[in-house]
C-alpha cells in the first residue's frame, strides 16, 4: 500500500515514521498537502496525531468530494471534547492506550496555556511510546509555535521535549510533519533532521535562505532561486535525497474532505458551516473514563481533595470508647535478651531456613506467656518477629504451589476479626500478592479485586484498615496477617478476576512460555489489531496485576504461577 499525494507522487507506507516538512507562504497549499497526506494515512489505518495551532484540521471530519473521517477533535471551536491546558499527559495516555488518531486543537489557548499543554503532551507521549512502540505520525501545524528557533522565556522546556521527540522518536515508531510559512523561525536542529521537504512558492529572502541552507547541507547542487518563485498554488518542489531519492516539482491531488483551510476572501462572504462526520462520542467517553480516573489519582490536587474528605468523614464519626486497660507482664532482662538474640539470628538465616522447629517452639512459648506483641510491650520484640515474617519451610526450587495457607506465614490462626466483606477481601488479596512475590499498591490490589482504584468506598476501606492497625501503607501488620484468610494462588486463580479477552491473552502466553511476544506478534495470534484501544487496555491491566512485565517482551511473569 502507498500514500498517494497526486499524479506521479506516491509515498511508501513507511512515511508514517519518517520526518517531513511542508513549507510555503500563506495560501500556496502547504496545509492542504499535509492534510492530503493525513487522509492517505488514515485510509491506510495508520495512527495520526495533529497538534493544530490554527484551528483548521477539524476539516478532516467535514465531507468534501468524499466522506469525512471519524476522527475525534479535542478542543477548539469544533471540538467533540474540551481540552484543558493541564490535560497534556491525560491526552497522551488516551492516545497511547487506545491507539486512536486525534486532532488536538490548541488554537483557542493563550500562548502560556498552549506551551503548558504542548510540553506535557510531547514529554509524556514520548515516554509512553518508548514503553509501547507503535507507528504514529505527528503533524505540527505552524510548527514554529512548538519548535521555535529563538525560544522565549518559558518555552525552553517545551522546545527540549519536542527536540527529543523529533530526534529519537523514530526509534519507537514516531514520525512527523513540520508545517510552516516561516521556515527561518523553525528550530534548526529539528529542520535539519527532516529528510523530505515539500517546498511551495516562496519569495521572501529569509524564507529562501533557510531552504538554501537545508538543500546545501544535503549536498544538493541546485539553484532554488530559479525554482521557488515559479511554483504555482498546490505545486511544491519535493526534495528527498534519501527517502524518496527525488528532486522534482509535483502537483498535489484533490483531497476527499472539505478545504476548510482556504483563506476567506472578501467576495466569498461568510463561510457556511458544514456538518462534521459523526463519531461515537459516548463510547469514546466511556473508554476514556479509566484513563481520566487514573490521571486524577496521580493529580496532587485530587489527592489533597480526597484526604480532606477523609478527614471530614473521620471528624463526623463518634469518638472511640476509651480502650480497656489490660495489665501484661513485663519481660525480664534475660528474657528480652533471648528474644533479641533469636530475632537477630533469625534475620540472618530466614532466607535459607528449611527447618525452624526448635526456634519456633521457644518463641511460641514466650508468646504464649506474654501474648501477641502490642502497645509498649511490642517495642521490646525484635522487628523480624513483630511483623510476622517467620514462614514455613520454603518450597523446592521450581515447584508450583497453590492455596498456600496464609496462617503458615505468621504465628497465629486467623481470629474472628469482625471485618466486613470488602475489607476482609482487601487483606486476603494483599496477603496473596505477597505469596506471589509482588509488591502491592493501590491500583494492583484494586485490579485483583476487580474494582476501580479510585473508588470512594475502596479508599475509605483502606483508610479504615490502616486506622485500625491492619495495614501500614500496603503492608500487612501482624494484626493484618492474622486476619488474612487463605486464597488460592497459581495460574488458575490468576484468571478469576479477568474478563474473557484478558483470560485469552493469559492462556495464549501460558500455552507458549518459551516465546517472548511483541505487541504485534501477540495481537496476530489473538487476531486483534495491535493498536486497538481495547487490546492496549487489556495489556495494561495485566501489567498492573504483575502478570506480565511492565515493559519489553510480553510473557508470563513468575508471579502468575505462584
């Protein structure tokens, strides 16, 4: 498949990951040509992202000689969804997770807001693509707004983010097009890394000098002063010494969508608005919800709001009754020394201990006399014993084990704790994750429970478990370990919280453990699109649960079998 721009000019599909530029004075057709290329890429099923500082790229949704494309528009006067200056990271997440194309219209932002959004988007989109590479073409309309040659105060960080994306992005599937009427204002590092130029009519000496410098650096011996002034509207000269191996003047073919980028004239009157091609905005909003909630969870303002709500909730609760005071015997110095010595010795050998009989009996005898360590008494007990790290004999290397008793990891059988079902399940899952060798966090525990990590009830339950001494962060205390119940482990149990599609991914990886899949090769086996948003979300959940690695090749982790 090729990307047709006009008679005698077709680009290979690899152009999606190439660096191009469309340069020319106002009204010569540079944006029209770039949109023609975008249409061809969309038709081929490629992902494109447009950062539009002018507000014309919504035209991809407007029918012309052919139907418009169902591409969502964020922001601007024709947006399907609002675009906030603080939303750069959120949009990067949405586009990476779902693999969708989009127009990001920043034309209604103030300059400061535009810089803030562009910085966050460029930096985080690059980071996400490094972890999940896929072919994407980024169009920068009036690119000197994002990669200026002479950055103003406050623009340096944005320029650095785009320079990094432009310089290294191709390694992770990111290509792009620079679009500008003022090539002399484009950052030279970005322009010099561009391998193909579509240059439209130019008459200004500064503009032509910038083109001459690029042509000379490519080792091309041509007199552009004879070429550029003679070019007609929609008729660029293409210089592509390496990628296309050409230097010739071409004519851009007609677009299928409406030409909303055309400059209004005095005689044309007010342009009549044409309807946008509809998109399934409701479905897109639903699929974006998880990404929005995750972004809120990482937002310090949102976290402060949730903390304030929890404090108000605690203040409304009735004061706890004065705890009953119970006299407990105090350890003698010789007994305290025994506990400290045993605890220190156990810390040294716990990793390889295969039999703890005599040591366990001695310590259990002390606990039977003095009770479970708590209050001021707990301070006298060695840390290794106080947090309940003593374990039964380790299993042989390579052996699989399911349903390991939680009580075997502590000293006391689970008491009748009086916890409600939701809080009990949280403790059970955290204990199970410890058996699997995983380090629990808020999102991991929620995904194993099959609930949303930012749910209010979930947050309240965590706060209560911590307040009542069952949890420290996401680590079980001795009280929490005693309350946790047995949960089956192993691969079969790992499938239970998953939906059918996620189970299919797990089963595929389990059936071929020697293969290290890429995103694309696994998608081929599953017969799904590698850039599909649902597929990406399913992989993200399995990563969050610790069942597949966070990055790199896709395969089952050791935690899946434990």
